[in-house]
């Protein structure tokens, strides 16, 4: 599942390219006349990048990014649902009404699976037993339509990455970059890429968030909320909300991806791998930290364009994010319970 092989990701790349360029066009943000192509990069590191070519731009996403995002999407969706139910005092129940798990146990297990997966990935560049992580998180406790939710989350995370790079192109960040004239060499990865600048990264994130979430979805969300308020628990219209195919779903996916960067940074900083905070909210003076990017995107929640009568519940994403910070992979369940009590999270 977490693979370095490049063969299987062709269809996924085509999907990401079509959706992200379409999203930028309908938001009137696709301002370049240049040709833009999206492809799979030859690197093994997680991430995406953009380079200038003779006739346009090439956006590259590494193979491991596809597989890692898929596994992370499963664990992020599971842990977010477990956290949400726990804080609402709810629990998954079987057909006979009997609760299927202790809610604290589930929120702990799902976060332990997520954090241990990311930590293993940082340590080794892979995940030895991805199916074991899915099992450990108890993905099986989610209702059936969460399979679609995971798929949507996965695609939206990749779209955000591609849109961030499109942002660098459309916002004119590529102007000073040396033109890259040669094909990507097989034996070296030393061709030039522009050095990232914190303000440009922030602007590219904002561009990506605007395009991904889109405009004019307030009415649709209102209609869905009204169904819930009217006591309608199940309907084909509401399924759109649960499966993540709304502006709220796309916004949540972007935040979950940025939270992954935050976790990456905390792992990298603590391992003393030459990565450190050099200025407030910046790493090595070149990148805004994942934490900063997450908070910025959260603060930009007006992109959801909710009708004035309704407000986005800011609590649920922050509760999930706080649980990620507790690092359930490093601490035993009782220790986490004690910390939660101390922080009045229970
Ligand atoms: Zn960037």
C-alpha cells in the first residue's frame, strides 16, 4: 500500500490534474497562458513540487505521496469520527443497540494507529503493515458510506497539493526561477528548484484552499443542515455530506492534510535532523511550519461561505487536532486519560 512503484498511479494523476485545473478555472484563479502538466516525480520523499520547463510548467507529485495519503486518509477519517462521537457522548452501536466499543478506547486506538503510522513513515520511509494500522484504528466501526468518505478525502488531499503548486504558477512565484531545459536525469536529482519562501507558501496555501473549497456552496450546505435539523437522519441528499462531497468535506480534507505536515515537522524537529524553528512559525527560515499552515487554513474558514444563520462548528477539527497532538503512539491509554483530565478535555 505504501509503495515506491510508479506504475499504478497513472489514473490517479489524471484525476488530480483534471479536478485541480477545473477547480482553479471555475474559481477564476487559473491565470496562466502557459502549458501545465502534472506528473509523477522520480523521488522517494513525500510531497509535490513545481518546475519550469521550456514551454510551461511541470507539477510533480512523488509516488509515495499517493499511497501515504491514502493510508493517512483512512486513519484521519476514522480518528476524526471517533473523536467527534466521543466528544458528543456517542458511541457506535450494533443493530441490537449494544455499544460496540468503549468510546475512549476507540478514540485512543484510532489516534495511536494514526500517530504510529506517521512516526514509522518518518523513521523508515514506509509502513510495514498498513492493513494492521487500519485494523488497529477500527475502521470497521464506521458506517458503510465512510468508504466513500475516505476516497473523497484522499482525492481532496492530492488536489490540495496540486492546487498549491498551481498557486505558485498563477501567483507569479515562478518568475525568477532558472529555466529547466533538460529531461529529469535518472541518476541525479540535482536540477534546480526554487528555494521556498514562507510568504509565497502561505499565499499558495490560500490559493489552494479557495480553489478546493470553491464558491457558492453556502446554499447547498444550508439545505443539508436543514435536513439534519428536521430530524432527517438518512437521505440520499444527506449522503453527500457524510461522504465528504461538499465544501465542508473539502475544507476538512485540506486541514487534515496540513495537520499531517504539522506532525511531520514535530517528528523531524525532535529527531534533530537539522530541521529547526528559526523564526516564529518558520522552519529553517524557508518554510512556514505545518502548525502555522494548519492554523492559517483553520482561520480562513470563511471560505465555507455559510449563510449568516449558520456557523461552522470550529470545535470538531480542533478537538481532533488536539488529540493528534497528545501522541497516543508514545503514551499509554491511562497516561493519555490523565492528560485529558488535566486539560479538561474529558
Ligand atoms: Zn509551495
